[in-house]
């Protein structure tokens, strides 16, 4: 199969979605989303059967183990996100469903190209193809002032991050006189200060994309105002793409020079873990709480990056998969409760176990996974990244992460207390639509399956990471 096969096939799905939405009945918006899901399932099947292949355009586009791993993750996340979106009830989604799904697929196309890019211009263009649809989707409900404000903030911060990244890449090109990522890694051996400055500015731009502190300011407002299924997808897929770019630029082919990034990565990880967890504690809106929780999880993933080892990268990749199921599942439960009760307050979860015991159990599993409690996926994810850091002698960073993990349990278990101990304020069960319930069950199966038997996922991640070192 051609290295561009998945991207071309996704373009075909986008064309099919466009024409079905254009000529299909206006009162059947769900048809477009179902077509998108079916198309993505076919692409996922192709991706699972695809083997690493040759490069294109003189090595600018690769289909290696890392690219394939990331593409499979993106496809799974997008399928779950679109399944959850099929139940959206706002008039904007009924009227403009085709636009919504096309924007999601366009951003996904940018991600697929991005993780295969090993050339700076292609990398930057793919980043913008991924990012621009996200700004529109954040403010998709344009008649709601909160959504418009969140989208504007997201857009402004995103454009600043792109400008900073472009500025940094200009230094990189100016010193190395090449846009090939592999040759940049070799040129770093000279230790030219402007080249290091350029890579640090580029890392700052990427920090906005992955929402690391202090580049996180867009996250809480955007997560609160945007539609919850979109936020579930936004919280995972674009951040995973950002991490793959970090692997490409700062780890792949660096050799001993990779140790240059240890102090910076470790500091960024520690600050992100501390700030994200502490800011999550006082939140009363569950979407804002999960937003700050997500920032903290970015810090835990950066612990693996700070280890600058094959083990550290592998555990970051494992963490991304565990985070996909745990975080997306939690947001989809939030959507189910919001559709039934009309509230995203933590207080709305009082007595949920009595009203809807299965939904409460799913939410509890997601919270336990995010909190790192045995034996669900998040426990192994945190254990493995801490282990990778400890192998490199970074015991202080492991201690910071472990202490803040205990802090995080406070606000996760506060939601569990509301569900299982507090009496319900409403009567009657939470009504969950079948498609939304299916997406929640997929996430639950992922969290439990990875928790009970993590070995296949760990071995797959180790195979991918071995190619970077």
C-alpha cells in the first residue's frame, strides 16, 4: 500500500460525506455522521493491516512504526468522538451537521499528514491543517456568546503559538540550511546557540498545542463552552499529534545530544503536573475540572519525554492510549448527564449510582483510571512513566508526580462521593441514547481491558519507541 494510502482514502470519505450532506435530506443529519463513522472504521481496518513502508518525496513523508501507531490512535479517537456527536441536539448540529463532520475529518487529515512529516515546511502546513478546523469547531454554536468567546481565545492563542513556532523554525532553517528533520538532528551536534534557541521557540509553540503550563490558558474556557463530544476528541487527538512532532524533532536521531532537553522537559513536566492538579481542586464545573485534570496528565506524559529513553517514549505512547479511553469516556458520561439533566455541575452527579448504576460505574472506572488506581489502564500508564524516569535517576520528578497523584485523587473521588454517597436530587434514571451509550462502553472496555492485560499495548509501544533511538 502507498504511504499516502490512508490520507487519500480519508479524502474519499470526506468527498462522500460532502455529497451525501449536500444532496441528502436536510432533516436526517445523522446519516452524514453514520457515513463518516463507517468510512473511518474501514480506514481503521486498513491501518491495522498496513505495514511500515517506503518514504515519499525524498524522505519528507514516512510511513514508519511511529506514524502508524499514531494514525491508529487518531482513527479510534475520531470514531468514538463522532459516535458521541451523533446524539447532539442543538439546532446548529441539526442544520449544519455536514460542516461539523467535514471539519472533524479535515483536522484528522492534518493529523495523519503531520505524524508522517519529516520536513519542516510539510510539518508546519499539516499543523495548520489540523488546527484551523479546531478553532471553527470550538465556536460551532455561534449563537452562544460563551462558545464564540472560547473560540476566539482558542484562535488567538493558537495563532500566537503558530507564529512562535514559525519564528523558531526560521532560526532552525537559517542555521542548518535544510528543512530535513534528520539533518537538523545531526547539525545540533555543533551546539550553535541560535539553533538551540530556534528549537526552544519551536517547543514553546508546541507547548500551546499540547496545553502544557504556562501555555495552557485556552483550555478551561474552550472545554467548558464547546460541545462535549468535540471536547472529548480535542482533549486527546491533537495533543497526541503534538507529542509525535516532539518525538520527531527532539528525540529521533539525536543520539547523545538528546540529553540537552532533559532539564527543560523535566521542569516543564513538574510545573504542568503541579499547576494542573492544584487548579482542578476548586472547580465546581466538571468540564473545567476535567480540563485542568487534562493539563496535569500532559505533565505526566512529559515525565516520559524527560526520561529521553526508548522506555520513556514507549510509556508515553501507552499513556496516550490509556488517556484516550479514560478521558474521552469521562467526557462522554458528562454529555449523557448534561443531555438528561441539563447541567455540567459536579452537584448534578449526586446519587447517580442510585439513578443509573451502570453509567455511574462507567464514570467511576474512568475516574479511577485518570487517578491511577489499580487495576485499570491509568494505573499502569502512570506506573510505567514513573518507572522510566526512575531508570534515568530522576527521582525528584517521580516524587513530585507521585505526591500530586495523591492530590488528584481528592477531586476525582469527590465526584465518586457525589455519585455513591450523596442522595439524589432528581428522580428517574439518566436517559442515554444508544449511540452515546455505545461510545461509553467502548471506552469502558478499553480502560478495563488495558488494566487487566496491558502487555500487548506495552509491547507495541516498545516496538515503536525502539525505532527512535
